[in-house]
């Protein structure tokens, strides 16, 4: 029996009941966060908590107990017997239940807070062998920096990738590479690592942040500058970063090989550095 966290209590997951008037259900009026459990601890959960609080602030949702999330996550791991496993914890906070109208509720309502944990197979060998991707026009809104539950454009784009036999969809906006359906993306060009700078056009990934730090500590030059789509023909490597994939080498884009069509040395070095950082 799975245990979930719901509005202040740990209860069997099947007993969670969310109001049909919840604004997360009606409007996708909410935010979420996902953290990874590495068998005995979370990696950089403080940054995940900070991003969660920022997303809540940006869409003006108040949850007085937001700082308790790390404790909630650890308790979900314990109650679901996931210690010693690779696992993920998901939390979602919505504006709460109120009569349907576009404006915020006039009378304050309590937010709806739901979290759960599950084990997963990180498929390290598969990821390390490199992934295929597709390239698509960025279909999303102009506040991608908010980790909103409104993910329909991401879902549709990711489904296109799945149907094409790929594992990610890379987005282009006004001729520039932004990020992916659920990842940040990096390119190696002329010995430098390029990635889109933090802005409202991308989500500031926690793995992204840590990989940039690891690269710079290792003497690699990271340029936080959007790469033009036209420059893709000149790149020697590409890789994506996210919580579940960590660092994943990209070996093809739209069925065109990246470099020699194999994981590149920079991608693999950063993948190794990230795993070493997690193990510390």
C-alpha cells in the first residue's frame, strides 16, 4: 500500500480525494517540484526547495509550511520502504478549491498540497550510451521559469519524440535553442559549452546549475548564451540535464548524428563528475 502526503497528513494514496473545484484541476493553477533520492539521501534538495518557493511566489500561492518539504520527502521515502532504492518524490501545490472563476478566490482558501514517492530504474547504461532527440518549435508560454503544472505543450512535444523513437524534444524559439520538453540542453562548440542563460524562456534546472558549476571547477569554459539553430551543424557534442537522466549525451537530432554519433568526451566527463558529486 502506497502512502502519500495530502494537506498535512500521511494517508494511503487511494484515500486521497481532491475536490472537482480545485483550481489545479480546473485551471492548472499550481506548481510542482521533483527531487531524487539516491538510496540514502537527496541531492541538493535545498535548491529544489528554493525553486519551489520561487514558483509559488511568482504565481502568488501561499503555503505557510513550504519549508517542511524536505522532511515530508524523507518521511515519504521511509513510509514507502524506499530507503536503499533509487526513488523520486513529487510534490504539487495548487491554489486550492473554490467556485470556478478566472480571478483568484476573493476569500482566502487553503492550498491543496499533494506529494508521493516511487522507485524507478535510472537506466544508467541506456542513458550513458546516448539518446536521440527531435527538434521542434517552442510551443510554450512566456513564463517557462515557473515550474507550473500546466505542461500540455511539453507533453505533446515529448509524445512526438516518443512516437519518433527519440527520448527528448529540443525547442527552438525565434531561431535560438531554448531547452527541452523536460530538460535543459547544452552544446559543445569550438571547445566551449553553450547553454541558454537563465530567463523566462527556460526553467532554471537544478541539475543544470550543478553541472555548470562542476564544468567550471574542472576548467571547462561554459558560455550561458543561446545557441542559434543554424549553429547545430557545427557542434561536436550535445547533452541534456534533468533530475532523472542527470547528464545524458545526445547522439542525434532529427536523425542527424551529433559529432560522430557517439557520446562525446565532455558529456561523459561531466556525467562522471556529477555522479562523483552525488556520492560525496
